């Protein structure tokens, strides 16, 4: 195998006409990989993605070839996938207002060019889910919001519209299934690629604690910050340190590592109904 790409969280190896996608235990916040890993994170992300790919198979094809035909050293945290030409857009769907979307709304009244009603605040549910794409930044750089028109300019009208519709369809399906398990998916990002026939295929990870914000539906209270089943504990801690989000990030304390791991496990167990062993 040949290592062809090492991303913020995943490493990609080429083997013939196929790829081996390996999820590491690395954690990134604010587009920076921190030096402390979260134990079992790669296995949790892989298992949750595989569960979601099964639930979404009727909506969009995905890149999975096998979750078992991988090198032994990567067992549990790797998948064999189709080689795709990845679309150079982060496809983000939002059903609630928070994070960078809230910050942009507070400045402009819109998110990625999508006008929103006045008076919205932290964790407010949007009238309908919206597509808010960003650039796909390299490691160490920051994704930047772009408008749908920018996606059209880059990908053409037909493909841009398909990316938007797929992102919203997959988000709605995911949100409906998660809601049945008491979880709100506030927002999420998808990555799509093109196969040899030009078909748009869902790739990378999907609806995981790294790519999404999961909230407890019973505890949801619009107007204030929500407790998240994801890496929000790391984000909050990193912000509290005074780190300027540049260069190598700080080491994560043990208690934050343990809390984050517990959140990843709880998200997996509540969404899938399976026990993490």
C-alpha cells in the first residue's frame, strides 16, 4: 500500500484501483489537529459511519467496498473504498443555528448567502434545513463559507443543485432517525465524489461525532449553548486556554479526553442501539 494522503483525522492508502481509508484517534478543532489523541475514536467513527451508510443506501450510493478486507493493523478503524474524484466543496447542512453559522448570521442576517428570519439566536431551529457550503481547506488552513452561486461557478448548475439536494435529503433522513433516539442533529457536513461514470457518491465519513453536532433532544433549550455528544468539550476547553488557534495546539488534559471519549461512545450507542464493547 502507498500512503497518498494524511488528513486531519484520516489517512488514505492506495492499493491498486481501490483505497484504504483509515480513521485515526486524532482530534481536530478549529481546523487544527491537537497533539493528544482520543482513545478508540477511529473505531467509533468507522462503526457509526458504517451504520449510517446502511440507513442511507436508498438515497445515495456510497464508496464502501468492504469493512473487513483491510490490513490487520487497521482492523476496526479502516474501510476499503472506491476511488473517487472528490468534489472540492464541504457540503454542510444545518437544521439549527449555532457555531460559525450563528456567528455569520449575527454579522449578516444570512449564512452562506441564505437569508434567514430576524431574531434567531443560539440553538434556534431554522424554518427549514439549509445548505451552507464551505471551501475544503488543507490541513492547517481554515474552511471558508461560500455561497451556492460559488458552488455553481465551480461545479456547474446541475451538479451544484444535486449536491445541495443530496445534502439536504441525507440530513433530513439522518435527523429523523436520530430524533427517534432522542438525538438532535444540529448540523453536519458531507463529502461527495464522482465515480468513473460521473455519478455522485457519498464518501469519507457520514453523520459522526466529528462531522456533526449531536444534542440531547430532551435537554434542548433554544437561546443557550447545548451540551453536545461530540468534540464540543475539546472545543470549549481549547477556547478557555487562550490559544490563538494558530500553530500546534495545546495538549488535552486527561479529564477532557475521558469526557470526550464518553460522549463519542454515548452518541454511538444511542443512535445505533448497540453496546460499544
